[in-house]
């Protein structure tokens, strides 16, 4: 697109996101789940007809997509790029402070889903460990994508991640996503999604069906410390509503 067309497109998408009811709908879909228009109307606190109009606008602007199963219609975010854009806007929307203090609810601050990958303090610490261990490295291009080392491939395979299957996906393999509660990056892309599925399958975390929160299990707390040196204090677990043994 030329400069003028690009400006117009950005303004239109920004306008679609800016409306409060539509913002609530988009944020509610950040957990990667699809929801009906009725559910989204309740979340946005608007009538069914108003919700339909909002969803039509979001779909038209490429922010959400429609799934039809028989007589049922469900809506979800269009893709991971939309989720990352919303996450970035959450960071920008917070007033700059000399020393950042997160105001995110404890359940979301410790661990949560960001579309199809993990966010929160646990995700940021895992990201930092992967970098420090030499498993992931930033390319010279500096475009936010990561390269996985040979040692990293072995480590990810040990976690139960099928690297070749992940690489075959038609999306970015591994990239950074700025965490809105920590203002530091966590791992996104196909690899980030695979890591989330691995920790869920190992029952290190349990996904909340009603929110983006991920509850850390006693097994997960033990394994995160044993494998990555990540220690979660008991008080932090209590605040986050961690799963009981």
C-alpha cells in the first residue's frame, strides 16, 4: 500500500479497537477461545443487536474471524498478530513511570495465556532462561525473531516439543511478544505455542476455562525450579490461586 492508503487503514483499525465495547470483546478473546455473540454481548455489557454490529465491524476490519458449527456461530481473534498488537497496546496504554509497578491481578500476573502462548512472570522468566542458556538467540536482523540452537532443539525435544512439526507451521517459528504486565518480552510464535501446550500436557499449569489465567500446580512449581531454577514463593502462589495438590 502507498503511504496514504496505509495511514487510512491504520486509522480504521485503530478506530475499531478504540470503541470500549469492542475493546472488551477483543480482550476477552485473548485466551484463544472462541465465543458466541451472546457471550460477547454479556462481556461488553451491550444488547444482542449492538453486539452483532460491533462484531460485524471487527470482522470487516480483519480483527476477528467467524466459525460456524451447524446452527452455532463462534468468534475468535483473527490470528496471533492481532493478539500481539493488543498486548502491545496494553503496554502503551499504561502511563510511563520511573519505576514500573504492575497493577495486573495476581492470577494474571503470574501466568496467563496470550492467545496461544504463555505470558506473565513465569513466561518472562522462562524466556530469559532460554536466552541465558543459549537455547535461543536473536538474529542480527533484530526483527524480533529467534533462532533455536542445537542445544535448544535438544532441550525443547526433552520438554515434549516436536521441533519439525513446529517448524512446518505456516507462521513465525519463534518471536518475542512484549508482556503487558511485566513490560519485558516472553516467547511467542509457533514455538511459544508448543511450549505452552507442553507445560499443560505435563500438568505443570492448569488452564482456567473462564479467563486467561493459568494456575501453577505443585508439580509445575517443583519442575520449574528443578529444570530452570525458577522459584515461586508460597505467597505468590496463594495470590494467584495456584492448583492444590
